[in-house]
């Protein structure tokens, strides 16, 4: 398991920290994926506490992504959260380009989005979950049933900030946020 759903509320907090003027957030999600609906629910819960309006942008293909982001961007003070589904990977470059075109501060679940020009990413370290794999294999070879082994969620998350994108959006990234980042792209 890569994500615990409360993690997505943290994404909203980070987006507000880097772009404090955001009062409305579009959440890109695939409505056919139950995990993404749970991610959206976690974001909506955090939004109530932070006083942010959350709008679901249901996307099934590139055309819906483009139409959804373009329609959302027509109103002021918007931001974007990309949920951690397959479409975020497949259409990542398109989403980053649309966020830049429409001047939307956006947070992504995968590091490569920030490296590719996205403002900020916050997500699990994808190497870390593989480290205990040898121990699991050893336990299985010694007779333990795989179904009896505990499921482990990621415990290390990476924060990546792209300062070039922040500058293009006219954002001043707080030093406290830069200090917490695992990687800063200049």
C-alpha cells in the first residue's frame, strides 16, 4: 500500500502553504477508481478545516483533463491537486503544461511531476517499500503464509519544490517550506 488517505489532506495543506491565496481547489480524479474517491474524501475533509472550496474534476481521458482544468481556471484564486491514479502518470506532462498555461499552483503525488515543471510534489519514496522485500521473501520461504504478513504503507514521503515554476507563478516560497523539502529545483 503506497498511500494512507489522510496523506492527501497534507497535500492540500502544502498547496496552501506555497500558495496562500488559493481559496478554491480542483481535484483531478478518475470517478471509476474507488481509491481516488477515497483520496478526494480526505482532501474534502481537510478543506473544511482550512476553509477551502473543493471541486471534483472527473477525468477519463486527455480531453476531459483539458476541458476540466480550462473551465476551472476561469475563476480566480484556484489551485490544483492531482490524485495518485494512473491518469496522473499517463497524462502528467499534459497536466503540468495546463497548470502552467492557466497559472494554477498545483501539487502532484509523484516526484517526476515537479522535475518536469510542476510546482510541488509530495509523495512516497518509491524505493523505500522495496527495502524490506528480502525479509518478506525469507519469511515466506521459511513457511509463513503471504496472507499472514502485514501490509506496510510507505513511511517516507518526499517533498520536491520547483522554484523556477514558483517564480513563473509569482509565488514567494516560504523558507520554512524550502527547509523541509527533500529536493529544491532551481
